[in-house]
C-alpha cells in the first residue's frame, strides 16, 4: 500500500504542478489542529447539523455546487478554471481553496468542506486537485449530508482511501499516455523518441507503465526509443541541476539523432527547459507530462499572458502556434485540445449539474462522464475504469482520462 500511495502522489504532482509549488509540508494526521481551525470546524459542524435537517429545503433545480481548488499561487490553471465556471454560472458556484500547506493542514480542509456542506442548497462538492485530507473531509461531509455528490479529481491519496470517501474519482490516464506520446511523435514526423527520467521516478509503477507503453509503441511504429537520465530535482543539486542538464542534453541528442527527435520527461522541472531547448533546436515536443497549453509553453516560448487572457485556451493555442510558425516549427509541438485541469473542472461541474437535475441517476456513470468530456474536448476522449497496476484491483468509481491530442 505504501507504494500505491507514492504512485498516486507522484502522478498527482506530475499532472498538477503547472505553475505550482509543493504542498509545503508533510502530512501529520496525528497533529492537533490550531485553535482557529478547531473553532472553524466546530462552527461548521454546528451549521452542518442544521443543514442536515434542511437539506431538502431547496426547490428542485435550485442548487449550488462547491468547488475546492488549489490557490492561484499553487496551480493557476485550475484556479482560473474555477473562476471561469463561477463567472458562467454565477451564484450557483461557491469557489474555495485548499490551504497552501494542505498536507499539514488537513483539519483546515475538513473545516472548509463542512462549511460548504452547511449550506442546504449545496448538492455537490468538487475537489480538484484533491489534496491530502480530501478523503477525511469527504467522510465528515458524508456523515452530515449523505445527499451531496462528492467528486475528487487528481487525488493525492491512495485509491482505496479516496474511492471509499468520494462518489467519483478521476485522474489522467498516466499509463496509456505512453502510447499516446509515441503516436503523437510519429504523427509529427519523429524517427527517435527520448524519454527523460531518473531512478526515483522509475521506481514508481505508473511511470514504469507509461515508459514501457511508450517504448512498445515506438518499436511497433519503427521509432528508435532512447532512455535519458537527468539529475533528480530532489537531489542535493536541486532543480537547477535538472534544468541545466536538460538545456544542455537536448542539443546533444539532436546532434546525435537529428532534428526529427521527440522529447518527453516525467518531471515538472524538466518541462520548461525541455520545451525551450526543443524550440531552439527545431526538434519535436509531442506533449508535456501535463498536456496543457498553459504548462511549460508560456515561459519557454516567452509568451506574456494579459490579465484578461488568463485561462483563455484559444488565446494560448494561437500564441503558441504563432511562435512555432515564426521558427518554422508548425506541427512539431502538441498538447490536449482542452487543458487537463480546465477540462476536469468544467466537466465535473457539468456532470454535477446533470446529476442534480436528475439527468444522470448514477453517482459514477462512465458513459455520461465520457460524453461530457468528449463534448468539451471537441472530440473523442478515452475514459476507462482505473485498475491498480500492482494489485490488479479495479475501481468502479475511479475513471482515468486521456484527452484529445492536437498539434500546435
């Protein structure tokens, strides 16, 4: 189980660190909450007790949805996505944020969730990224408000833990992304694929599965697959050593294998220097590990985002494509048509609305979920039930998602 926990945390980090810092602490489930947190929780529990008796007070179709995201400093994309749905649906949406040090402030997360549940009109709560403490928070909400639909996106907790607490859990399909990267590289004209990682990451089952799927698909497509090892950003040398290595090694690999070489890395710290080095070498960057246009591209390509364009997917696609055209690189970089966190939050809200309106009757409906995501992405999105790689256990309420690939 310890390995499973590390897998999920690693995957969550890999896909949610676009503009993120760390959670800023180590989980301590035995630590006493601060006095302020205790008071907040006590008040929330008292309010929730009243809410439990009034849960049916809201008329049919008159409901609210709570969204809990990281702060803007931790994960700007998901924060902006929540702002966008708030702007779209108005007072139907209540947007709150996890504490920046969620791992060590789980009592605060519980208090925030209970405060949402204290409103009898709240019929669904969406947590994305579902930080440490989400499962405990959902258990507390469930005790007070069993009627509330609970959704958890990109969880940091083990599948057994979060699936027991949430009605529906969703996460990027890390393992199958390996196949998608190889296919995208081939579509872009690659003859070689370089996979950068380091021993700590390559001890994790999901990263191993992604690597092996990528290698197998490369062999099937006739592409040369190359393992590259970069310094671990958590080593003594830190992230600066990782970034410097990538900046220097990408040109070496291009000199060795040619410009039709595609690059992929398993770590957030590798992405911006990799994108920059690939751009300068006119090589290929099929997908960042977090396949979002808001991730790696702006810093690497020097794209300034005006305040009124923050979270604007079309604007970012246009800006990236313009930069690539300037460098005669059109079609040599890619992403998902809908950035991951943007898609996850928008689609989770649509799913919750449909459920609250009675259009979806199951709390975890795979077909309905797939249709909503595919419509938002503008094309077929692959969704399947998650099966744990080590144990072989399948989860009926845990869906993994592979978005629609686009070239830029």
